[in-house]
C-alpha cells in the first residue's frame, strides 16, 4: 500500500462510506462551533459593532489588537464575574463528584427500590429549569418554606438576595439538578469494575470504606475525569440559573457570571467586541482547568 493510500485509509477509515456518514456531523461542527468561535476571535481583536452600514457607505471596524482584552481585564464587573464563577466551581465541582460517586456506589450495591431511586435522582435533570427555578424561589424567598422552618435562624437578607449566599445557593441548586446525570455516569463505570476485586479485598479483611477507597475510586477514575471536566464546563457556561434565580446576576452583581455578562454587554448594550474578549478568556481558562482536572485524575 502506497503512502498516499495509507493516509487516505486512515482519514476515511477502512470503509470510505464511513466518511460519508460522518460528513453531516463534520459540517454541523464547522457551522455551529468552529465558525462562530473563529468569528468571535476576529471580533475580539477589532472595534466591532452590529450596526449595519448605510447604503453606499463603508463602516470601519479597525483592528485594535489587545485593547478589548485590556478593557475587559481592568473592568471590575468582569473580574467580579470570574470570581463568582470560581466560588461556584469550588462548591459545585467537588460536591458533585463526591455525592454522585457515593450515591452511585450505594445504588450499585443492589439496595431495594433501586429503580425508583434512579428515577428520583434523574427527574430534576430532565425537568425544565424554569419550573425548578420557580420552586426554589418559593422555597428560599423571604417568606418561603425554608425561612418559615428556620424562624429567627433564617438569614437576613434572604438566601437569593444575600450577596454572600446567592452564588453558593446557585451552586447547590445546580448540583442538585445535575446530580442524576453524573450518577448515571458513575453507575455505568461501576459496571466495568470486576466483582472479583471486591471479593478479593473482602477476603483480605478490607472493610466497606477500605474497599471504596482502594477498589471503587481507582476503578472509576476515567469517569471521575469526565465528571470533573463536564462540571467545570457547566459552571463556566452558567447563565440560566443566575438569570432566573437572582434576577440577572443580583444582588449588586454578586451572582453575575461571565456568560451572563457576555449577554448583557454583547446583546443588551451592543458591545460585541468586549463580550467576545470575555468569551476568549473564558475559553482559555476552561481549557486550562479541564487539562488540570485530566492530569490530576488520569490513570498512571
């Protein structure tokens, strides 16, 4: 086989028809992801605006280098939004990974009503965010059920209008809503852990915690990597929850996220260049965090 044929076989696979079947998805990725990302990079380095030029005239959108990035990185609102996202990730990512693994391990032991538990955990993930947000707003409002139960122990201002509690509450909400999906990921991974390892560890006198530490955790390490990366991406793209729960990032920007700020700057205030710069910084930071999570949990 010539080198040219070998390369063509590697690109198309053993059957050229496979490349034809993959072509629609390739076009989808280019149109939905690659082109918008490239266009956002272009916007971030230009003084760009959406206003259409008048007939017969040209609108100059000059190249400005890193000016948009300097503007973004010196804006207290932008720095505050990234700080809010960091608070969210510090709470949400480890809490999601730990709870999902513990609950998946419990469901994998064959407890009674396991199917009902799986459905109960997964239903919030399938339910529309708007309806769930409405329930949480009723529960955690100033005269809601939670404050009624807590009485004088309830925080003042209340949960979602408290600058110190708004972002943690969003983190807890997202953890609860997304937990069922991550439990299913761990359950699928646990099916591939050989039962003989548990039996051998039990024979050697290992207790429940010891088997969990030395058999379960290493056995689902690849799933843990996936859970961490997906949690980071979800947290970085947070928009719906702060927009609905705290009325657009309140109080006083305490729950504003970079994606919410991109919407406010780019769509509402018609500043797509600075919004695109925020997006580029966010992409870089998410990539770095994802690589760090992969390196920290990869199999050695």
